């Protein structure tokens, strides 16, 4: 146990202080702060655009469109300034080219008496101004047609009002629509967490073992600690590293959200959605359980495979099939979010290499029988135990294999070396 603690602490400390971990964590935290404060950032751009505004020269012959269009654009008068001119179309376009106006709106009347317009600007990148003008003209058109048909504004509002439509369930244990939407968001985020954790930290475990083999440190460790202590010391050490990184991300996310809540209305919405009081505690428990079991499963496999290579360059080759399993499981889960009750999702939730993601998807989205949950977890735990037993034997012999790796052919050699001892 003492050797296990030493290996765990050594692995955790070395990786915690490595440049790669510090840089990746810093980038992740900056990205998280950007996502949380996205509303504030966009608001800054909007405020900058509002301070400049856009002068739009109106070109029309009848003179009847300026007043109703100005009234419709009144809420956006700080960003769109409609100017009535006596210019013709050609003169207005030249004025826009010279920078005298930001844009020009040429109004004409169609054969049926309805407005028709063309918006000219020096760049098609402008989106806000033409969109608001189009919406204003659409409202003017609807008002004009309504009056011609003899319809009141109340009748028009009743026509466009949405139909009352609700969904419900006859099952008392089924999740409500609100709970289901929150569970879907929570499951979606956790699937990404499991996916990236396995890919990043699983590869980190295999690389850690290959690095020690290449420096011949492994020969010293083999003589001073059991293979199980070595393997799980690295697995738990890297696992604590992952929890450290996720803990920092969580603290930054909550801190940024609190600041956003103080300055921007609704800035706390995302964190409340994911971690609010309405998220059932059992769903959080399932998330922790399947995250830990999924990590132990793939980390044990990664440590076993990493012991078969003696060069860091060979790590990606031997880890490739494991990464493929993770990717397949992830995509099945992503498609399964929209069809969690399908037979394919049900069957794959019992396959141990898929169940950390897919069974978590099912328990998060559905109310499943207890025996299905227990069976899936039991198969998963048994698979981890079998991998640990076989992996420790392969690990013990694999760490002594040097030279060019032949991938899975080395498994037999590693087991044979363990039997000779």
C-alpha cells in the first residue's frame, strides 16, 4: 500500500506540474470564461454598433412610405436613422459609394399597390439593418392587406396566434417535459465529459507508462512494487489529475456565471439549467457512478496497452483500437439522445465498453427497470475486475518488453514472461 501511495503521488505531482497540463488547463479555463460571458461580449459589440448607427437614405417617388416606415423603425432609431431625400436611385447609390450615407433604400410600388424595396450598402456583411427594415416593411404590408380585406387587428392577431398544444404522459413515474429537457442537457454535457476524459487521460496513462519504460525507470519500479500497485497507482493518480482539472473548470464556470448574473440579466441561466435544484439527485449520482466506472474501465485497458510499447511514438498505434471504441460509443449515445427507447440503444447499454455512456443516457432520459440498471453495472464492474486481473499480468511482463512493438502480438509474450517468474 505504501508503494501504491508513492506511485500515485509521483504520477499526480509530475503530471500536475507539467507544461502540457498547465497550458491545456489554462486554455480550457479561458474558453470556459468566454462561453459563460458570451452574452456580455456580444453586448459589447452591439453597444459599439449602436454608438455608430447607420444612416439610410430613402428613395421614393410617392412620399407615402417614409412616415409609416419611420414609425416601425422607432424602436431601433439609435441604430437605424432613416433619412428622407429627394435623390433618385442613381444619385443615392453614388452617395452611398462616397460614404455620405451608410445605405440606401429604394422604395417602389408593385402592381397590386404593395411596397417593394431594394436595400443598397457598401457591404453585404450588414445583417441587422436590412433585417429590421424588412420586418418593418412586412408589418406595413400586413396592415395594408388587412385594411383592404376589412379585417380588424384583433382578428389578425387571432389568426396568427399559436394553437394550444400540450404533451403529457399516463405514467406516474415518467419524467415531465421540463425534467426531460433538463436531463437531456445534463446527459449531453456529461457524455462529452466522459468522451474527452477517456481520450485525453487514457492516452495520458499509456504515455506515462511508455515514458518510464523508455527511461528504464520501470525496471526499478518492477522490483520495488507489485504490478497491480503500479498500474492502479498511475490510474488513480491520473484520475485525481482529471478531477483537479474539472474542479478548476467548475469553479471558474460558477464564478464567471455569478459575475454575469450581476451585470447581465439571465447570465446564470446555463449553470442553473445544468446544476439547478430541479436536477434530480439520482441523476447526479448516476453521472458520478458511470463516469468513475467508465474511467476505470478504459484507464485499465490503456495502462495494459501502454505497457506493451517501449517508445512514446508507438502509443497512438496501440491505443488506437481503444479510442475507436470510445468514439463509437459516443456517436451511438449522441444518436440515442433522440431515440433512447430503441432496441439498439437498449442492447448496446449492456455492452461494457459502451454502457458507461449509453446506460447513463437511458437512466437519464427514461425510467428503466431496476434489474436492467443493476445488470449493466454488474457486467461493467465484472469487466473491470477481469481487465484488472488480466491487465496486471500483462502489465508485469509487458513493462519488461523493449524494442519495436508488434502491438497485440506482445500480449502473449508478456503473459509468458509473467509465468516464468
